[in-house]
C-alpha cells in the first residue's frame, strides 16, 4: 500500500495542475476606460467576481471581455450599478468608481 500512495499523490497533483490551465475564472478580453486628462486605461483578462476600486477618475467604461461586468458609482462595488454585457460600452461621460467582472 505504501508504494501506491506516492503514485496516487502524484496523480492527484497532476490533475490539479491540469485543472488550473486554461481560461476558467477570468473574463477573457479587455476592459477599458478613460482616466484623468482623457488618457485611456485597460485591464487584460481580469479575474471573475472580484471588485476593483479605481483610485482615480474613471469614465466611459467599455467591456471587450467575453463576460458581463458591472460598474458602480461608488467604491467597494456600492452605489448605482450599471451592467455592461460583452461588447457593450457605457456613455463616454458616465463616471464610475469600482467594477466587478463576471459577478456571480
């Protein structure tokens, strides 16, 4: 039995490593917005269901990910929520303070 145990542990480790590959758990694509002085900003392949606070002015959200996003008027994903489907953009003057990708 002791001989089979290391084999089972190695097999389980391989299974976990293979499960971790791929794009599960990420909103594949780009989320873009306009920041201070009209400069463009973006996030590539953001993780799912994690709220991000923006530390500076943010407006004109554009969801070019494959998953929905929700932008919020206040930090910590609070305040007025605006859901953006994949490929959808908010009005260019629409300000937001936080965002969550592919909320559950």
